[in-house]
C-alpha cells in the first residue's frame, strides 16, 4: 500500500485512513490518485475511507472520487466516507456527490451501510 493511506485493521471491509494531504493542493491530488490505485485492485470490496485531515478537495480530487465510487459500485462493492471535514462535506453535498458516495458522521452507521 502507498504512503498516503494507511490500512487499519477491520473485519468484513477495508478501512483506509488518509495520513497525508491536509491543505496542500498537490498532496490532496496525489492522495486521491493513490486511492484510485488502491481501490482498483479490489473494487468489489467494501471500503470505509476516513478523510480525517483532508481540509479541501478540488475538481481533480472530486473526479477521482467519483471514478473510484463508480468502479466500486459496478463491481458490486460499497464505498463510504467518514470523518469528512465540514468544507469537504459541503462540497460533496452541493455537487450531490454524497448521493453516490454516502458520508457518515457516525462510524457505526457507516459500518451498518457496508454490512
């Protein structure tokens, strides 16, 4: 696995937590590039993606997130986001991407969705 995401132990799903990115545009873009590579290897899995520390997203990151979600859904998997910064959540809501990729405030709710 790459250096911008860490996989945390999980049962029944893959849990990825962003460990880089923050508020640097190049780092955020690289982070989402890497996410696509990771998910591409197992698109039919259930993915819990923790965006803690990601303060913003740009159009490049949004396009990659949408592509990732579509690939997962087409393969029969699921993708959910947790610990989403308020600004990022607002962007996801305004663009209605949160209809394609559910955003959860409570981890237990995300896990129920992935089950």
